[in-house]
C-alpha cells in the first residue's frame, strides 16, 4: 500500500512542478529539493526551490501532514495571483500590490476539467505547433523531477 501511496504523491508533486514551470520564462538551472519521510517510509513533506538564469525563483511545497488547500500562487513585481483548486481551478484572484485591489478571473468549470484536457490534447494533434510549448515544458519538468529524485535519494 505505501508504495502506491508514494507513487501517487510523486504524481501530485509533478503536477505542481509542471504548473510552476509553465509560468517561468525559462528552464530552472538551480534546483534544491528536500523531502521528509514518515517512520513508515511515506513521503510526507516536499519543498523544492527553482531558479533560472534570469533570476526567476519559485518555491513548490506540499505537506500531507495537514489538509491544506490545493493552491498555486504566482508572484511578480506588480502583484500576485492565487489559483485555488489547482490544477482543476475555474477561478484565480489577482492581487495588485500597488493599489491593494483584487480582481477575480474566471474561466470554465472544475467539473469539466477532464473535457478541457482531452480537447487540448485533440487540438494539439490537429495543430502540432501548439504542442511545441508543451513539449519544452514537459521535457523541462522531467529533467527537474529527475534532479529532485536524485536529491531525495529515490
């Protein structure tokens, strides 16, 4: 049972790393990753810091010790946005740091997420140029994840 639970958790971490990489301008070149295992060998906490050559930095953290919201936060010089229920979100909130105002961004419906994923896949088959961006990000994520696993001793 614990083997399958760890594999599921690794898939969750890959999803978060993919979401983070999607918003970075280029592939991270510096990766520091840490994992904490329970006495039974189950990975309970992960933290990964990603940095690229143009000094964009991202932190990916996941804890399975407490029920935390599935949220992705992207910060920049003019504000940040938070995507709740990532990766199946239907809304995000943009926080303007200068004005202190917020803006709700809505798109789609969570219950239709699988339909959207299949539609995107089919669209990529019909138009291979769309796949180029995803291919680069996917390749980067595999590279990042291999680096993370080496640091974990996995």
